[in-house]
C-alpha cells in the first residue's frame, strides 16, 4: 500500500486527513513543519505528498521547489488559497494537483487515487525505456534524458510527455490531453493546458529540436 506524507501544521486538519487515509488502508508519515517534512521525505519511501503552504520552518512553496530537483512523485497542494493565479503558480512550480480548504474528504481520496494510479502506470509497463530520437525515458526511475543530459519535469509534464511519446505524430486536442492526464472532464481548461505545454516545450526545445508542434485550431502533436 502507498505511503503518503502529510505536511500540515493545523492539528485538526492533520488528524482528519490521517484518519481518512488510515481507514482507507494507506500508510502515513506526519510532518507539522516544512523542515520536518523534508527530513521524512529524504529518510523514507514516500509515494505521494499532501502539502500545506503555510508551514513553519520551511514553507510549502520552498519545499516543493527543493524536492522537484530530485523527484517527480505526486504532490497535491492542500491550501486555503483559492485564487486562480495561486493555483497556476503552484502547478507551474511542480504541484500535480491542488485542492482548496475546506475540502470534501471523499474528493481528496479520489484525487489521491488518481495521482497514485498515474504514478504507477509507467512502472507497470513491460517496457523499461522509451526512446524517441535523442530522448530517453526510463519508465522505472522516471528519469528523462536528452542527449544523455537529465532534464527535470513535473508530474503533469512527465505525463504529457509520455502521452506524446506513446502516440508520435498523433494530433491531440486540449480536451484530449486534459482528460488523458488529469482524468477529469474537460471544462474550458485552455489556460492550464497551454501553461503545461509551454513549460514542457521550453524544457525540451532548449536542446536543439522543436518537438511539440502547434496545430492551429486543433491542438498539438509530437514530431
């Protein structure tokens, strides 16, 4: 069963999450500060992180920035901030999902299960690596290399890249990408898709080739 790191300094909310996860068979690690969470993350096997932003010691944004240099494990931000700009900023910084306080426990559990299914999809494949031109993706370690240089992607960017690599030359609409990666109905999420495509394109295209083509009026393809 997956191990989830809860990083939340509000005792009542922390206890609520801990009880819900325990009742649903998850292993849990508890941190009440950013520094404590980083220590637990570095010491043990963690499959997913629930991250509050307003943490003592090290805030959530700083924690997220630091771990994204070494891992692509799913991070779900659980925060009282509910404005669109804050959400987009966190997703750009490496969060895989964002849920606003107060939240419905069933929705939180559903989002956790979606992220865990997505994170384990590659490791369940019989293939160990995907090769495309000068790109190599190790499906066990989720390491991505271009010309033997490692690049770091967020969880969403990694999922979009896999979608493209597994379907080269196929044209995907924004709705196709959103529903395949987010596993949710598409409701006019052009801004979100464009942001992730732009970030992925910048990370890939800084190494010689313009891989992601825009098909005007339709969407994108990997070429």
